[in-house]
C-alpha cells in the first residue's frame, strides 16, 4: 500500500535531495504534489527550482503548485548566503518544459485534503510552514484528513542556525508553526539535533558522484557548493542534509531514534523569536503532540539516499 504524501518545500539544496529521493521511491510513496513556499530564496525561485528538479528526472506527472510568497505575519527572510542567488547554485539543471498547475498551493491543500479520507495523507513540511498554516486557518477541518506532519524544523538542544535559538524554517514563519503545532495532527519532527549528525562527508559525496549522469553529477555538484557556509561556521565535515531525513523517516523509520514531547514555538519578536520548546516530561499537562527525533544511523541514512538516487 503506497503512502500518499505531499511535499511542501523551498528548494534549496537539501530540499532537492528530499524531492528526488521521494520521486525515486514511487513504489512506496505516492507523491500527490509538490507545493512551493518562499524560504531559502523568494517564491519565484523556489518554484522555478522545483520545476527544474522535476524536469531533471522526467517526473512531469507530479503536479507543482505555487504557494505563499511571504510569511503570515513577519517579513520574509531568505538564505542566499547558504544556497546562492538561485537557491540551487552549483549544478547545471535543465529548463522546465512544463509549468505549475493552476490554483494556489493553499487551495490545493484545502481541496485535496477535504476530499480525502480521515488521516489519509502525510504532509511533509521541509520549508517555512506558511502554506500549511494558511490552509489550517482557511479550513481547520483539514487537520482530520492528515495522517501525520513529518517536519524538518526546530532545534531543541542544538541551538539555532539563524539566531542562537531559532532554526531557519521556524524562524521565517513562527506564526505558521504555531498553527501547525496546535492543529492536533500527529507530528514527527526532525530538528537540527538530528540533522546536524547527518553531514555529507567527502566519502558520502563521492558515493553520490559515482552515480554519474544525470542525478549523481547534479547532487554532488550541489553539495560541493552548499557545504561552504556550514563548514566555515560549524567546522562540519560537510553540509548536513536536513530535509531528506523526512523522506528517510517515511522509508526506514528505524534509522531514527526519538522520544515523545509536547512541542511549542515562541512567536514573539525578540531573542526567543522562533525558539522551539520541548516539554519532554509533560509538565504543562497538555500531553505529548509530537515525536522528536534526536539521533540517527547516519551511515544507513546515506546508504539509503544513495540507493534511491541510483534508481534514476
Ligand atoms: O534549517 C534547515 C532548513 O532550512 C532546511 O529545510 C533548509 O532547506 C532550509 O529551508
Ligand atoms: Ca528546506
């Protein structure tokens, strides 16, 4: 039984790996659509990048919907300093031969989810959560239709990557994160705590490069470009592939180890803006609303990604 999923994304180098890995796993994941959001770069570029990635692997049957151009309340903050001006600097990617679908991504989310059975669709959130937040505001009943949110975002013991307390996806639109976190939908969260343990070291990049044309050349060129910021700031051995952890969790959850928590987010401006808080012991009496992954088998993670990308 294939798992119906929607990927909401701001490609972005690591988003690209997640999208390609999901498309390569068509025997297990039924990728209903890709919805784009402003984040790593502005919406026109994240949408263009999604179209180019789809073209790269000739997956033109997968619809792409253009979403929100800015956060619900705050001004847009982007990350060209990590991903470059295009949002996918490094590789050569093909020009799209097919465009986006008619209609806004928020309306696609509402219409598709409301037409689904209860708890039928898994929504993968790997960028700022503006589209899903707006969909929940427009039609709160969509919450009953979602099997699970699988989220790359937040940080609990690892510090932030935008401020000392905030991870990028949450920092950009904390109000949307609040709507998502309080929706009542079961959540699995892959925060920086686990993604920082998944660095694209040289041997791992070499394994991707050995896949050759078309995907191996592209994804290894992506990593050659995007590692600069994280290596210089954190002294990492390579770029941490944040977003594909969401797809790897869906394919082989045993790669990850986590624990239940009640998670919440700080939306107020100031030093805590975008901080995610885990009440591990339910001290607030609200019960747990998420499983938060805190470690992984990084070697198996990269083996899985390499195996799947080799399918193209
Ligand atoms: O903090 C990492 C997250 O922010 C990833 O999703 C990356 O693509 C950026 O969107
Ligand atoms: Ca992303």
